[in-house]
C-alpha cells in the first residue's frame, strides 16, 4: 500500500538512532557515537587524521579512547533527535555539517546547543537543505558560545531572517555568519 515503504524506512531509521547506554559505557562515547553516525550514513573524522571514516566495518580498533571525533559530516544521513544522546560524551568535536538531513528539526538544534561539551568545543556548523529547521532552531544555537562560523543555506522554514540573524549576532558577537538563503 502507498506510504508503507516510507513508514518502514522511518521505523528502521528510528531503530538506527536508538541509544544504547550500555554500549557507550562499554566502548566509550567516541566509539559508540562513531558507530551510531556511520550506521545512520554520516561520516566522522578523528583528531589528528585528515581522512573521513565512512565504513562501519572499517572503524579503527585500539585502546579505548584513542580515537576522538573531531568532525561530523551528516550529509544525507538519517540521524534524528532520539540519537543525540550519543553526542553528550564527545569532547573534541569542532566541526559539524548537517546537509539534507530529513529528520533534523528545531528540537535537534536545541539539543545540540544544550550539549555542554559541544558548547565548549564546537567552532563550525553548517546547516544546509534541512527543510524542518525554522527560526526557532537557529535561535537556539545562541548557547554554542565558542561557535566561530555558521553557514546556513536552503532553509525554507526560516521566515524572520533579519530578526533571527540580528538576535544571533548579538548573542554571539564573534560569530561569522554566512547566509545563502532566498
């Protein structure tokens, strides 16, 4: 029947995003987050490495805590709010790209900005073609006090552009804001 395939994929994506707190304790936050992100189709880059990790089966092994996530590229991934608990223990993430993420919405950006480790480490954020993001989600980013660069493109849910960006610039005076919005 029409829509049943879409419902199946939505259910499967929700399964991929289910947080396994036991796994986080067993392998550490960076390994568990890597597994979650790759399972959902995102890429990760580790501190000190120029290479993006994209193969779940090729995740590096070694002593617990050796590989620290520095960057996340969630282009075309199925990450969603319910998986964001995996971000809590990440202390070294400086760069996140959310592009064409159909499950990213305002609550995700709010959760991202309330993650204390990301408030300290995140310097660059790109949000591109995420149709469920509105002004409310962008305004929530004001808690990312170390954010230096924010790129926003193709976000039709942003209606009050001038006011939203003025408020964000006041909250984060050192922020370089690059916009490609119509």
